[in-house]
C-alpha cells in the first residue's frame, strides 16, 4: 500500500441487542486508526481504503450480589467484525474479528453510582477491541506486501 494512501472509517452496522453502540464505537475505532496507522485520515467516500464492519453482539454477565441482592460485579462482551477494503475496486484486503469481555466491580473507588461500572467496562472493551481490529487489519496487509511475488 502506498505511503500516501488515505483511509476512512464507515459507521459500522449494529446487529447487537444494544442500540447506539455503533456511534460510541466509531470514536474508538477512529482513534485507534490515528494512533496506529501512518496514513492520512479521510472521509470514507474519498479515502483510498475503507474500514467497514459490524457490531454483532453485546452481552452482560452478572456476577456476585450482596446479601441485599445488589449487584456488586459483572462483565460486558462486545463482538465485532471489520474489513479493510480498497475503495476503487471493492476488494477486501484484510478481515478481522474480535470479541472480548471486560469486568467491573462496585467496590472500586468511583464506582458507587448505578450503571457506572458497566459503562466503564464497556468503554474499556470498545477501546481494546478497536485497537486490536486496527492492528489485525493492517498487520495482515503489511504481511501480504512483504511476501515475494510468484
């Protein structure tokens, strides 16, 4: 891929049971792209390369409860699939899928309000998934370029 290529991120599809997850995930994915890839960021309709994908799952898992039946810990999981596409040809250059859990507990300082633990875990898992997707997509592309032509 030429060093002067541009890359854009489309808003991902969302078939998970969590509405609006794609809008929250977009900022994490764009941030990971800027942090890890030395290509100029561009609007998807103008970029040479496009990242397109889908959030396919969002799950909650409850953990320990107090004697008063208050939730003290839990986990969230997000699953995502992404493709790196050459916009001019529509060819998929690389694909990657990630699914991760993030845990939370209310006994930690700053987690006294209801829902804050899940929110923080959700933010952590979205950032981690976004970083991994970008690294996977572009590592595979670099690996393909390094292979000698037949």
